[in-house]
């Protein structure tokens, strides 16, 4: 089953990216039997791979909050 972060594109909005990352982490934790840190790393890695440089902007914006 594809993870939500795999459906992202460079045209995905910041909110779509955040939602997909959260959903991917949740699915990973519930079905993957992995530790939380592993699921977080996996979700962000998928999102970066599918959105390109947009993730850098999102990460920088998150630090400001």
C-alpha cells in the first residue's frame, strides 16, 4: 500500500505536505512495527523525494513557529 507522502508532487501545498507526512508517520507506527524516529525519518525522506526543494522552505517556515 503506498504511503500518503508518496503521492506528493512539487505542486503540493504546504498543508498537503504536512498532512501527508503526519498520515505517513501514523500509518508507519500502526502497521510498520518501527520506532517513531524511524517513521519520522521515512516520512520526511519520502516527502523530500517527491516534492524537491519545497521541503526546505517548509522546514524553515516550521522553525519560525
